[in-house]
C-alpha cells in the first residue's frame, strides 16, 4: 500500500467532503476549515483544516465563536499530520479537552479475508429490526461504557436509506448478544468505515472480532468500496494490523463544551 497516496485520498474524500450524520445536516467551508453540522444528536464539528503558526490562534477563536451559536458541544477532529505541529497545545489552551488518540488504519478490501466464520456456538446476524438495534446498543454499553442510545436512534435511518449508508451486525451466543459492529458507506468515495466491533470480555481471543471485521468487509466489497478505514483503539490496533490494516496517521478528538464563546 502506498500510504501517502491513501492518506491523500482519505484527506480529499473523507475529511474535505464529509457526509453529515443527518439528512438535514450541512457543510460549511470557511477559508481554511470545513465544518460538518447536524441537527439533534448528529455529529457536529470540524473535519479538516489548513493552518499555520501565524493564523492558527485566530482561526481557533473563530471556530469557537461560530459553534457557540449552536449552544452544544462539538469536536475538532485532529490528525497527526495537521499543521502547525503545536496545534494540539493551542487547542488545549483555547479550552478544548483531548480524548484518547486512535490509530487511523486502512486496508484494501481486496486484500482482506472475507469468508471468516465465527467460532462454534456463535452466529452473526444482520441488524434489521428494533430488537437487533437494542441488542447492539447493549453490547456497546457493556464493552465501551457510557450510553449509546444515540446510536440506536440514528442507526435505523442509515439502514433504511436506499442505497443504505450503513450496515450492522450482532454476534449471538444462543440468546445472548456478545459482540456487535457497524460499517458506514461513504457514497462517492473509495472508503467505508468501521465502528464499534466490541466483544464481551468472556468471548475475546476466540475469533469473534475477526469474524465481525470480515462480515463488514464483505458488505463493503459488495458495494464496490476499495478501502476499509477505522479509528482503532490501542486494544484493536494490533488485531487489525494482523488482519491487514496499515496505520497511516493518528487522530485525536478535541471536544469543546459549547454554550458561549
């Protein structure tokens, strides 16, 4: 894989042309930044920037002022190749809170094993109804902590669109959901992206995670996507690397509390 070429494609197709979470969402290009704004619980934040030491602080202040109009928290999604090099320090000084960094990993779908079966006693079922969505949320809550009800409210819309913009799968051990993951299809790009994928501790290191990746990679392949992208946690990064994913950058969410500038 030509990492620089893939990173350039990701930057151009995903960061500069993001797709808002909601149908009524919109993009704003303001000189050297691109904002994605969604109503309700949809993701809202800054996806791309082109700054330098001379203008970084003033642009940061301008974004805080713009997003203050929305009176809600928002995210500045920073990547390790963004300039200037001290941009993370400037964001923290301006009041942003960094969340844990993740590895931006990409694989060519054609190079991934797509026919990977789950271990004996485990069945992978597509998320197609309310009960399955609720099972996915329960797994996410148990594995990652927090409240994933917003995912449960937004996922059905992506599943229902034609063509669909998302797919999801739950791994079941009998009547118990033990793992779950989602894949989003970014129309008009070469990329589909993986989300979730968490497995209950008792079922780890048995091949469940690998089968979830293969299931979603097959869904991306069927729709003609060339690349599969994931923001990988430290736990999943080495597993994904063994499956054929390559790290091309690091990404860190910087959260601004919103409200007033």
